[in-house]
């Protein structure tokens, strides 16, 4: 801060100190320099420390290798391992106050120079030519320490001897048959006379070779695994109740090679949801979950055969799932499966995330779920017409299409959101209770009103990704005298059921047009809207007659509807005929006997 004073007629600048801004700038610069110096010091100290730790680790690895090289050749091996020796597989060693973990791996090597065991051209009956010793050093408590492995070869003084042993090769592959490298292989010997526990990893070809090991019949238990992967193992006959395991314990015969192949791959996830056809959650549903892979045959024992419950919101996340083809069967009392997205079986690929939606519906009589697929690609088909007839039943449904149908208005007005199937929102000039299940113009002393209208409740399709197709009503023919426009219809849609403005439109998408019995295709403006309602307009030229309406429906498609599937309910025991048609495909007729509360039928259509 400076202040001017006059002295002998001259202005003098006098410095009294620094401004606040100058002080803050100086402190900031000082802090930046100090932090930079400190970080440099810490980084240098860390580098020196890490170098020291690395040097001690290398010295420890060399020490372990030197111990192995100075042992008698027959003693170079692992306790409970193969080759058998006096060295422990795992150990902890302290150097400079730091604990290091030491893991030894010792293998007999069959050098191709003098032939190899199992070779058809030059069989080596003494395949234990020399030994490879590998020392892996790790330090859990050390920061930025990367585990490393040091190796050395140890050869016998004289020629190797025929030990009378055999060889066991373990090949680990993935779902596509490709080798899995660095997979963990554990081999134990289910013998009361010998102890063996080998823990090694596969090489770049997905192979682990145990060259020199004891002959034994169905005694080598093999378990393979890898972080983030599924696991696989062998079984003894009768183990865990498996009479005839698919993967038996391995057998080793003297002078021969036994190769066992096991498959593992990346784990996948499944997210399952149970809901109704309007995407409304149905919670706490018991589900039986089964895979297709077998642990044993005669009788068959599945690798996955389990059950679980969805939560209160209808969700269940299955994490860390092995690749397979799975089926899910809901077991909720009073409900049956009306379809699933995708179809009932789910093929889970390695490392994939999968979603499955199960559509449930209340049990009503006996039910039939029909799946329609392309006969070549096996993919589900949309827009296939499925007609089921017989025993007084005759109905046609379209795959991938749902419908909202109202056949009763006797519950009266006052319902905004659709829940009670016999109610609606508002009306004027109509009679809705006499007879029940039909609406018509109201009358007074035999004279009908000339006009009337009705506005429906708001129907929720369950998803904004909705496509609307057709509307329709019955009866199509009205009494003579009602005149043109006896029944006219308009629709309104929204993604907000609470909106107070419903813009009604007809077949051209404007409020000036009306749907009639011959113009029933819903305008594309309605698509991608979750909520829909209708308005009916009645008119008669002759007041002694009235138009009437007994059924009204709207067909639509949404993500809540099962793809390539339709569900018929209210059936009785007996024989039925299925007629399935789709443009570009051959018409197919099939017969089916309904004799259970729920049945499923798969239909495959062939191109014309």
C-alpha cells in the first residue's frame, strides 16, 4: 500500500506494506513450489523403496532356485506333489522386515530329443528327462509390487530311469474350443496309499502336462478354474449321488498318456422380471431354474437345477452364471405363463448380460401357449394369425399383438384409469345397464335420444414403445333407420395419464375425422404413447330405433408382449384345431388335445 505526502513542495511515495492480493499470490506460489518439491521427494523415496524391495525379491527367488539346484535330484520335488520331493509348495519368507510369499512349481519335462511318451513314432518310456523349477514371488503388503516368476532347469547326473509311471495331460478350453491360458488346475489323488495335491496353471496352449505320475484307475480328481470364469471338475462314480458322472476322475496307465479336456469360460449375468402383459410387476414369484448341461446320466442329473423367488418388484438378478441354455418355469399359485421375452429357453453366451421377461396371467380354465417360429432360422415370427377352434371355442390371435377389449359398461361412469372392466369415464344420452354388456341410446317412453356419447377410462399399455394397429366393434350391422354415422369413434393418446388435455383424432390424424366400421386402422400419430382412450358417438335418424355396441377393442404391440407367441385361456378338455397363417408362409393346420391346466405348443412355418 502506498500513500502520497508532500515534502518541500514535492510528492513522496512511502511504502507501508503489501496488499492482500499480493500476499495471497505469494502464498499460492510458495505452496505450489512446496507441493512440487514434496511430491518429488515422495516419488523419489518410493522409487528407492520399490527398487530395494524388488532387489530383495530377486535375491529371494535366486536363493530358492539355488536351494533346488543343490538338492539331490530325487529330492527336487514338492511335498504331496509330483514329482515328489521335500520342498513345500507355499512358504513365507521375511527379508528386511518385509514378508514375501513364495510359491514353487516343479514339473518333469519330457524333452522331444529322445522321443516323447505316447508318441507313435518314438515312445519315450522314461519321459522324466529333467525338471523345471519355477519360483513365484509376491508381496501382498507392498505397494506397486508386481509378482514375478523365475525359472531354472535341474537335470540328473546320469540318464533318467524308467519309473513305471504314466502321464496326465489336462487341456482347458473355452465355449468355442479355444485354449484357456493361465487357468488354475488342481489335481488330487483319491488314494488311501498315496498323497498328491498339484496346483498349477495352463500354458499358452491351455495345457498342463503332468509327465511323470503314478498309475491309478479313476483316481485323479481334476478341478479347473480361473478368476471371472466358470469352473469344472471330475467326479468318482457314486460321488455326490452321481451314479454315472459325465466327467469321470482320470485314469493313468504306465507308459501312456491320458488327456482330459475340461471347458470353462467367462461368467454371464441374467436379469429376470415377472410381470403382466401391461408391464405391471408381479412380485414374489417362485421360479424353477434349469440348465441343459448334465453332471451325470442314467439317471440324468442337471448341473443347474435350482429354484428362487423374484423380489416384491418382480426382479431377480442371477450373477456369475455359466454359459448354457436355461429354462425358467414360474410356480405362482393361480397364475400361468402367458409368454416370455425371449422365448421360454434362454441361450446364455459367455460374458454376456441377459434380460428375460416372463409374462404371467391369472389362471382361467385351461390354457394353451402357442409359439410360432420360422422353420429355417428358428426365429419367432411376428404378425402370424393363430386360430384355435373346437369344443364350442373359436378365437384368432395375432403374435406380437395385444388387445384392449371392453364388453360391459354397466358399472357406470366416474373411472379415470382403467381397472374395473365394466366402468368408463363419462357419458351423455346413453343407456349402459339394460341389457348389461351393451350400450345404446337412452329412451323415454319408447322414443330414443337422437345422439349420445361415451368417453372411456384411460388404458395403460405398460410401455411408451407401443404401436397401435386396429380398432373394431360389434355388432357391425345396425338397424335400418339409424342412418350414416350411427356409431363413430375417435381416439386420444398421451404419455401422461394425468393430462387434462386429450386431443381426439380419427383415421387421418385430425379432430375432423372419425373411425367407422370400415375405417379401423389407427393413425400413426398414436404410436409411442403409453396411454390411450376412446370416445364413442351414437346417432339415429329414426327415433324408434337405436344403434348398439356390445364389444369394443383396440389391438396394439409393445415391449410387454411376448414375441412370436399367443396365449388362449378359458379352454375345456378336448380336441382342438390350430390354423396358423402368415403372409409368405405355407398355411399350417394342426390338432391338439387339451388335457392339462397349462400346455405349450411350438409351431414352425415354412416359406411358400
